[in-house]
C-alpha cells in the first residue's frame, strides 16, 4: 500500500503538548498535517486513545472519520476520571486515500475533576510573617514502598516555587499565575515521580505575595485580593502494588523565614544569602526555627481549577554587549535589547557584601540609568552575599522591564560571562515570522515581537516596567490579531477571556482591566468604556476566526451578548456619547496630535460590537 503524502505532526491536547492536570472531561485533540508538494490535503483521520503506551487497553477508537478537521477533535470514549493518564495517536488518509503511519505517541493526564476530591487545606502564615516576605512551608512524609507515579497539585494565594528533597519540581516561574482570586484560583500539576524516594522525603515551597497581596498599579496599593499568602498542595502517590496515598497541606506542615526578606513584582527583591540553609528541604534539615502553620479549610468558593494555558518560563538568555564603569564601584551593563525578565549575576565578594542591581530601559543625557518613567516601581534587586566561593544570584519572585542594569557593590567589574539577562514570558509557541528586503520593516517587526514577549506574562499587559503592568482590555483587543500571527496564543487568550468574563457586572459592563483591580481603578467607574470593554466581543471573535475554537466562542457568548445588551441600554439611536461621567472615555489614548472626537470613537466601537 502506498504511503500517504501527509503525516500527522505536532500533536496537542487542549492546545498543549502532553499536558498534565487538565480538567476537561472530553479533551480536544489537534494535529498538523505535514507534507511537501502541492494540492495535499487530509481526507480522513483515525484517533486512538488508550490507558497504556502499547495501546493494549483502549479507551476510544474513532475509527475512520471522513473529515478534513484536524483541530479540537473531541474525545468521545470511556469516561475519564481524575488523575487518569492517557496515550493517544492519530493517522491520516490523504487526498488519494493513502494512509499514513501512526503519529508518535502523545499523552495527557487528567487533573482533579471535582473540587471535593482535594484532600488538602489552606496552610496559612502565623504572626511574625509579613506579606512582603517569602516564607517557606515544609512537610516531611514517608513513601511506604516503590512509587510508580507521583503527581503534585499546587496552588497558592500568592506565587510559589516547589521542591521535593531539595530539587525544584519544575522550571515554571511565578506560578500559579494571576486571576481574580476571589472568583477562581488555578492549580498546576507536576510529575514528580523521579523525585520521590522510597522512605523519608521532604516537600517544600517558598511562597511570595505576587499579584495576590503585592503592590500593583500606580497607587502603590497592595492586598488587592487578600492579606497574607496561603498555600494548598496535594501530592498523590501511586505504588507498584496499586495502593494510592495522598499528602496534602494540613497541620503537619511547618513554617519558617527564608532568605527572601522582601519581594515585590514592582519594586524588586531583597535576598540575604547569609541565612541560606541548603538542607532546608532535605531529610537532613533541622527543625530549629520552624513552627506549625495555621490551617483553614478549602471552601467551594473561589473555584479551584486546572490552569488552562502555558506557564511562565525563562525563554531566552541575553548576553551583555557592553559593561562600562560609571563611578567607583558602579558598573553599567548594556544588554542591547529591551526585555522583560531578570538579571543573573555570578560574583565573588566578601561575606555580608551588599550588591544592588538597578534596572532601566534608557539612559539620561549624562549616561546614567533613567528611571523617572518607572514612577514608583524602583526595580532594584538587593543581594547580601554569603562570601567564600563564587555565588550566583537570580531573583525568583519579581521581574523588570529593562535594557540596562546598574550594578553596585562588586569589588571589580563583572566579567561578560558572569552576567546575563533572563527573559521571562508565557511560553507560547512561535508560529510566524516576517522577513523583507527593507531592514527598517524588519526592525519594526522585531520590536513588535519583543513587545509581545515582554507583555505576555500570564496576561496581556500594557507595559512590563513601570508601576502599572495590568491587563488593560483596550490594549488586548487592539493587539490580539497581530499576536496570533507570531505566536500560538489560543490557550493564553482562552485563559484571559475567563479573567475578562469574571469582571462582568450585573449590568453587562466589563472592566477596563482584567483581572479586575478595584482598588486601583475604583469599582463601576472603571467599567464600560468604548474600545476597552469591546474586548468582550472583539477578542473571542478573533480567536474564533483564527483558531476555529467553537468551545471558546460558546463559553464567551454569554459575556459577548450581555456586553452588546449593555451597549444598547447605554446608547441613543445606536450612538454613544462621551459626556457621561460614568466612563473614563479614553478615546484615542496617548495619540500624538490627534483630536478624534471621543463621541465618534464610542459610537464606532458600539457599531463594531453590535452590528
């Protein structure tokens, strides 16, 4: 039999490669049709899903399906249950009815489908811990035999790093992300089978305030969603003999201070390496300085759901193009590229030496860092050295928008190999590029791409550097179509559209930023603006046009309809006026010498959303 001219490639489930912890009961499967030549097409497909990699225990066999569809093919097999791992593959028939080989095996793992299945409580801070700190939580546990599968489910009111026996469970950053914590929380799932040993083990997390209780916005206000940070985790152990055991956050957890003395997404991080204890999350650790946590039960609200999108990761490293002295003990590092992330610095200094890293996008006329545009976001990281051998510092619970880093406190200039800019961003897949014969056009596109990288950190933001960094809806709707051309942002915007829907009030108005921040913008006065609120219709429709995601459109339709109904109640003869004091009426925001009537803008977007 002749082999098909096309083959299935890039197999994905719910937009991700081999996702862990999905909470879809009927997950959607997608693939690309790879091949070279003209007039190639998929005529039919067959999907198989099984409980094992050998496909000896089938869960679903679609049989041959006459269809060109290759995206969002809904699983229709045996009912899936929490924690279930599945293997799947697909083969295709081409336009000449030739069948391909099976795709490489792909997998997905179901998360916790029912919130009542969580065997965990909230582990809470006690007196003596402040919300600007990043305390450590720890739990010793015993694995009573050989573990064949271990999965860790973790969430926090705050942001965390998780370890087992001294090893990080993941390279994810700023997990579990940002939501309106009063409405929903996302958890992340990790396969930690390789980290759990038979016998004694230690599970630990460091938890900072992040978006939950840290400063956000130009007002400098913190605690937008609550007070002190909290942690909820559940470790599920499956043994070779079929036994299952769970270890959740409970009264057996301990609490202690960490070297992270202060941390803020806007202001920076203060890390004191002189109090480091490398054994804190190992079986050799001492209990001195540790105390029991307080415990609160998990409630039905907020919702606790699997995170539906890619995590934030370190996506790139940038080497300096120049390191120059500015004054005694101060060096200016130029990375040659404006980015969002952090600096990693290797140094050799005396114990107790204080090293400061100050970040900026541009320089002033004198050649020093210009920081006035950052407003209150001072963007300074401080490291207190432990001394001795070379030591490396990279902040964990903050990020900055910068091209330049001013470093002080070193005895000599840092070597180029000792300093790197670490680019952070939601790990969306690159899908497009632009290259022309005009270098100016190429540079404009590269600037656009770097802007997308820097502002797609969990949500689409307006800026990554000053004291704002919020999910402005007008920015998102203006950029979403461009974003889809460079990166696969289907899962990213699916998540953010839930954030947007969570802001919708009883009258149908959506907030100007999502997740909502009433303490910065102020309640209903920050809702219903033209072009900003219209993200409720523009963004879901754009995702439908680009990705053909019917589920996303169905989920978003109630929000879209209620927004359109709100517009009708707020207009006269399909016209909206900017003289209503309930609106901010941004108009053609930050345009240079443009004086477009705000009435025209409001009415135009009214038509765009409703006609």
